[in-house]
């Protein structure tokens, strides 16, 4: 049976990292908020291709949830998660309490200037400040050489890449492809909120991306038309409320009107009360 070290304190995690580095290991880090699914496990598998000491964190980070969001309801199952990460070959699991990460009088945040003013950042104005802050802290605690993030949270991935570049973290960031359920829906811990009926409606996110890809591949260049087609498709399903559908530059996230090179199409849709996101690169 594989042994996994379960660590709750910053001091212990940092000393684990120092020892691992001292032995010459390459530390690969997969930060998560738990309630793991095959998408998370694929990040761990990708990580192990690049390093030898896989460290996973499970921490539901309060600073990335806005008022009225699902912080308290966020699904949790630590015992099952421990079993899953152990099987993937994780050597250490860091799972601190919020008060360990944000001590009393906490007051330092990492906020990016431009990237959060797009896509999810518009309806979730403090989200990326919370993500960048906790990830910067986790990087200082886990001291990884490499960290793996999923492309499903595309904006998060490029926010982290930008932060790493701007703040000179000596960490290589790897983006891993979206993992989908057999029916095509992007894996997410939040899928567990969906009723069977809502799940069918949730498929419209992926269907609208596939449809956009077909349109672009057959010569459509007008982003307005592509967005309108996606919007019509999603709205034809009950219980869907579109937050945004965007066609944008894959690095700056600025909107693109005429598609002449690969672009990012990203969307966020509420199905019932569950907010889902998905994205795809469209290539003309
Ligand atoms: O993607 C997530 O699960 C979270 O945003 C992350 C990166 C673990 C930070 O809390």
C-alpha cells in the first residue's frame, strides 16, 4: 500500500518541501479544492510525467468566493479524496484549515491589473484576486518546481501564468487538457449539484462549442454570428441563464470580432443555480 503524508500546517509542509528538495526530488504540485474527479486525477497523472514528488493540496479557499456564492455548500469528501490521491501516487497531501492560511489580521493580496476584467472576472469581481493570492501562498508553502492547472479554468490558468511571470516565481506552469464525461460535459465538482434533467441542459455548453467549431472550420469569421448561434442553442434548453459567451484573444482575453487566427471561445452558464464554465480553441 502506498504511503501518503497528510499535512495540515504550513511549517510541516515547508519542512517536507525542504527535505524533498534536499534529496534532489522534483516537486510537482496540483492545487485543488477537493471533491476530486477524473479531471483532477488527470492533472496528477500529467504532473508525474514531469517530476517525482507529487504534492496535492485540498483547500476550499474562502477568498475566491464572492458574497452569495457556494462557499458553504461547496461539496466535500476528504476521506474519498485521500484514497484517490494516494492511488495516483501522491506522496503528500496538504489540507490546511482556513485559519492556518489566513491568520488574524490577514491583509496581503495578489491582484492582476487586466486579465480579471474579462470573462468570469466580470460577474465574479474578487474571484481572481482570491485565486492568485492563495496560489502564490501555496507556492511559497509547497515550494514546487512544477505546478499543473486544468485548461477548463482557462482564465485561471493564464492568470497564474501571468502572476508567475510578473512575480518571478521559479515554477514551471503546465496546462492540462479538459477532461469530459462520456457525454461531453466538462468534468467539474459542481456537476454534482445538477439534477438528471439539468444535466441534459448542461450538455448545451459543449454542444454550442462544437457547433461553433464547425462554423469556424467551414469559414464563418464573424464572432457575433458564432456567439448568437451558441446563445440560441443554450437558450433552447430550460433552466439555462447565460452569464457570458465570448470569443476572444487566447492571451489577452480581449474580444475578437473577426476570426482570422485561433481564438478562445469561452462561456459561463447557470443551469438552475449551478454556474458552469467551458471553453474551446476555435481554429479557422
Ligand atoms: O481550480 C481550483 O480548484 C482553485 O481555483 C485553486 C487553483 C485550487 C485555488 O484555490
